[in-house]
């Protein structure tokens, strides 16, 4: 493709002819003056319209030339930047959609578009796993590839497809209408919101005890994934992938789709708008959710909204991806007005500053399923009355750095499936929750632990972890011990740490002499994340060979020197970050992980021989990539 385009201007002769025709009409009288005036107006309209068309064509030439120049630049660089290629692809498709259907030259290849970004940056790469099925009814993407595509009817086609959807999917799409055009929305946020709205089927856990059946038990996240897959397949939303498009991180709705749906369907919610600073309640308001769209200060203005008690969702915290969106509460007493919301299922205070303790009224919200307290940096304690929230399924207290222990009431949350930010620290409070207390949580699927114990997990703690038969995802962070591979080995620190460890064991573990040693993690694990691992050698619980379901292994920071004793042959995705001591040849990696399809390394100087691209990513390029990775991340 040439980097510049030079096309003849087809409009000058038309302008001349139209002008001549008008002048002739002025020189000669015609019998019917009304007809004369009508023709004159039409000709003037045509002249003005052609002038605007010429401006449009000139503007299109400029955009096409810019796209060509960008394409040549990317080809010169080898086409390795998938983000730029993806953006260019979107720009070109937008340009194509502006061409009238009668003037389009149709190419057969246009109907073979792939949704998934290219693995290695080359235009010829493809992925059948993410290819849009053009034969399925309701697929909106095929509209833009038809030989007779007419932009004026595209909105109507979208609306027809939307009307054919079941009510549940319409309600799911309604969620995206709350946000600005092309807004990027985290998958985690979508999952929590849809659970709060009650859009998901009841969770069914298998009664059988076989590991295979345990792993196959569906979670709320599985139901959300099914809904998102269906909406993606039909073209209503599009996924945004992490690094090279292997893992879905966020979703967005195209502006054309959003406009079409808003014309025929919208159940307005209640939004605190940072521009108007008003709460909008339509007369027939029945949408049971509130979203703090952009307010940085939660103050008395919110009290007008808090008088309503029928909400299922109250999202006061930060939903934006960037941590620069600061939110704080002017007076914690303002939140007490929420106490009458007995139907509340999802409460988010994520990222809100100046919350030192949780208001007592939260204990009365017995229908609450999701409590999101992530990054409440001033929060000092989780009260024991949290045990009263019997229906709680998701609790996120990660990045609450002032917390030093967990209340033992956590062990009473029998419905809990996701627990993020569980702390095993140096508190000497005998009422602190331990790993043993968590064994009562038979439905727990995801657990993240932060600890200051260098010896964690001990064999007894491993034994307790093994009793979590449904646990699929486990994250352990030793951030209290070291930071990104660095540690202080001074005698003073070692002595202090030893005292803390002995004290901690005195109440967290009362060793049973009849209990056989257990040095394994739960065999049901599918994903394992290790952060700031404080030792150089591979731990025994990674050498046992029982992790037969493990697909993802992420190791970030710490002192680990090699992986040569790890027994986890089923791992397909491996992430290595900030491991300054790690030294391993690529050959050993391929032998340890024969099923590996994706590897990402960041700041691991001892593994420079790995065949990664400039982003530190290696991917196996056979068809097995598409078959083995479902592209999901939660």
C-alpha cells in the first residue's frame, strides 16, 4: 500500500453544470413560477450539498493518508506493537463504515475478521477461539461486512437484534448504558454488579467428593462469563485483553451499539454526577442501584439519596481503573443513613479514605452478598460482628494496610466464596481468625493471604488449607517479609522475627502429635500466585506433584533462585516478575512445563535467554493456544 493517495477530484464538473443550469433558469422565464422556484431551490440545495460532500471527501483523504503512513511505519518496525495495530485496525474500520454501500468495493476477506488481537503482532496471525461466528443469529459485527451495508439502517438492525434478546441479557446490557461512550469497565466490577442485581442463576455445588466434580462446580463468576461470552459473540460488547490478548481484563460497548440500544431501552439508575452535583430520580424510578460516578467527596449531598431504602446496589467507591481517582468521606456518620437499606446486596466503599472503622449498621444488612472494602487505607479493624452477614459470598479487604489481624467471625460466613486480603500477622490476639477457622468455609473458591510469617505456610497450615476442597485460586503474599526480592537479614530483624513467629504459632497452631505431616497445597487449585517469596529454594509444597489441576502459576518478587524442583506439568500460563536471583535456561522451563502456552517475564535479568518479545512475552503459536486458554481472568 502506498503511503500517500492521490485521487482525481470528481466534483468540479458537477459544480459547473449545476451553476450553468441555475443561470439558464434565471435568464429564461418558465410558465409555472412555483415549479420554477422549487427547481431553483433544489439546485441550490444540490450545490450546497456537493460543497459539503467535497469537504467530507477531502477530510477522508487526509484520514486515509494518515492511516497509510501509520501502517507503513508499523510495517517498518516489524508490526510488533499489537496495541497500535489494534487501534489502527479500529480506525480503518471506522473509515470503511463511512463509505456509502453503493460505492463500496467488497472483498471476500472482509467477512473473516477475528476478534482476538494478534498473538505476535503479525497481520496473518489468527485465533479460532476468538473468531466471531458470522453464521449465528444476532451477530452485529457481520452488519459492517455486508456488500450492501447501509449505515442508516445499521442502528435499526442493532435494535432488532436487541429486541430479540431475553430479558436477562437486556438487563446485562443496560449496565453498560450508565457509562460514557467506549468506557472501559473492569471485568471484576461487572461480576460484582451483576451478582448484586440478581441476574445470575443460583449457585449449585456438587455433592460428590471426587476432585473432578469439585473443580466442575459452577461459581457466580462462571455464570457471568457465560453471559459475557454470549453478548460478545452477538457483538453487543467487545473484550479488552491483557498483554497480547490472552486474558480478558475489561469490556466496552461500541458507541454505535450504545446509541442504538439507548433509543429503545433504558432503565435509568441513580447517579451522583460530578458535573451537575444532583441526584436524578425519574418519576417511575425502579432501578435498584446507585453509582458514585465521579464524586471525590462523600458529604451531606448524598443524604437525599440515602433516604431511599429499596436499593440492591450502593457503589460509593472507586470504579475507575486508575488509582488517581481519590475519594474520601467527610464524616463517617453520613454512612449511617444506609442502615435502612435492608435489601442491599452489594456495598462498595472501595478506595474511600478516612474510614477508620466500619459503621455498626452494616451488621444489619443481612441480605448483603458482596462487601468491597479494597484499598480503604485508613481502615484499622474488621469487627467481629461481620459474622452476622450470613449471606456474604464475596469479601474484599485487600490493600487495607493498617489491618493487623482478622476477626474469628470470618469462620462463620458459611456462604463465602471469595475472600481477598486475609491477614496472618504478628497480632497476639487469641481471637484472631486462623487458617483452621477458614476450613469451615466449604464453598470458598478464591483466597488471597498476606502474611509477615517467613515460615508460612507451616505443615499444619498446609493441612488446614488442604481441607478447603473447593479452593481453585490461591494467592500468598509475604510482603511483610521482603519487597521485590530484597530483605534485611540483620541480627536485630532476625531476632524480632523469630519472637513474632514463636508467639504467632502459640495461638494459631496447637500441634497435634498424632497428625501426620502434610506438605501439599489443595489439589483442586487451578491458579497459584506467590508474591515476595522469602526463600531461595523451591518450597516442598511445590515439589509434591499433587497440583494436577494447576493451569496458572504467577511468581512476583522474592528470593527464589530457580524452579527446577517444581512439579506442576499441567501449568499453561507462567508469570515471572521481579525475580532478580532467578537463573534458569529456557530448556529447563520447557521440560518443567511441557504444556506451557504463555510466559511473561519482567525484570528477571538471569533469564535473558528466554525467547520473549520486547514486552517480555512468549506464546506458543500452534493451535493448542486457542484450545487450551479460555481467555478468562477473575
